[in-house]
């Protein structure tokens, strides 16, 4: 069977320069979409996580509703609502917002950003709440203000504890980005779908897409391991 597959593969022109370039364009789009959504989501999540830990229900309550809503509904549904639902708002096509929502990339970016912001907020919230009380008391003893304690003590410590969970969130977003192809974005999955419709080879087309996702995942895992190794250097035993 393997020999028959090799003979069939040699007789097909699926891996030409054109198709490989199409896959490369899909990889570029996927990386751009995931990277931008993660950066914007992290920027939103940091202040939201800090406010989420406040005792005031009027401050933490709306943030809890936001995180519960976006973590409790499928990302695909959120993407459909933003991409198709916003266009149904009366009068929006006469405003400048239509220039943003008419292209599929930006609604997908908004959906992915809000989704990862919700998950990252809860990850950081748990890390912030597990900050050792002794570190905070020591910072107070040095006369640090609340803002200085958060910037120098609480956030760096929380980021180190949250890194393993956040790395899983990054990998999840990479895999979840495959649904972007349903709104006509030519990412890795969209490129594989185009190749499949052209050559009628679903196994090869999507297997190659899976390989690309696997390579990107390995790169992310390696990068986070290196980062974790560097940030946790103070916890390693000193050389004899």
C-alpha cells in the first residue's frame, strides 16, 4: 500500500511551486492572525485581571460576565456573530465601521482577541490571587505604593506562575485559528481546502496542513520552554 501511495504521489502535481506558495500564504495569514490576537488579548487581559481581583462587585462583576460569556460559548459562534451579525445592524454600512467589518480578517481578529482575552484574564487572575502574602507585606514594608507593588512584585511573579497555563492558551489559539477559513480567510486550513477542491486529494491536502500546524506547535512549545527555563532560573539548584 505504501508503494502504491508513493507511485500515486509521484504521478500527481499537488506539490508544485504554486501550491506550496499557496500554503506559505496560508501560514503567513495564520501567524499574523494568531500573533495579533494574542498580543491584543494580553494587553486587554492584564488590566482586566487586576480589576477582576478587586473586592468591589461593581468592578469585578462586569469582567466576570465578560469572561463567562466568551469562555462559555464556542469560538465559532462568536466569529459568526461578529462577522455576519454586525452587518445586520441598521445603518452600519453607511459608517466608517463598515470598512473594518466588510473584510473577514478584522472580524476574525476581533473574535479571537476577545476570546483569548477572556481566557487569559482568568489565567492571570488565578496567578495574581496566588501571590504569596509575604512578598506583598515585604513590599509594603519597603514603602512601595500599590501601583509600584503591582508593577515590580505582583505582576512579574504572577507572569512566571501563569506561563505554563498561558502557553497552553497560545497553542489552543493556534489550533482554533483553523475556523477562520469558514469566513473565507485563506489560512492554513483554507489553503488546504483550496488544494483539495483543485486536485480532489483531501488526505494529502489536509495531512500537509496538519504537518504545518504540528511544526508551528513544536516551535511554540520550544519557545515557551526556553522562556520558562530563563524565568525560573532562580528556582534551579546552584551548581556544586
